[in-house]
C-alpha cells in the first residue's frame, strides 16, 4: 500500500492537470465514475483499482509527452481524479 501511495506522490504532472483533477474530486462518485473510467462492470477494491489506474495514467502521460494526436486531456483528468480518490480510500480499506 505504501508503495502505491509513494508512486502516486512521486508523479510530476503539469499544474493545470493537477488543478483540474483536484477540482473534479469533489464531484467524484466511486460507484458511478470508477467503473466508467476503468471500463469495467464492477468496481475493484481500492488497491487493485489504483494499480490499474497508475498503469493507465502512465500510458496516457507517455502519449501526452510524445505529442500524439490521440491524447485526451479529459481522459487524463478523469484518470487522475480516480487515482486521487482511490488514494484516499487506501488507508480505510486496509483497516476494514
């Protein structure tokens, strides 16, 4: 778990992306949004979700840095919002 949090904490992204994700965090609804962002029918536990989201975000970031036309700013923000929200759930999931 601490590896996941340190991985997320070590991310360095443009300020605009982070600010947009933080703004969207207030409207995040795990049962609705996580399934859509991860493109799954059932939301996994926070640790598994965060692992998958980290991988997806790394792929999106590589696309952004390459200047690829398929880069989606909106998708990147959605994944960052989900990552931030799942990080908040990790300590609670470990105690349960």
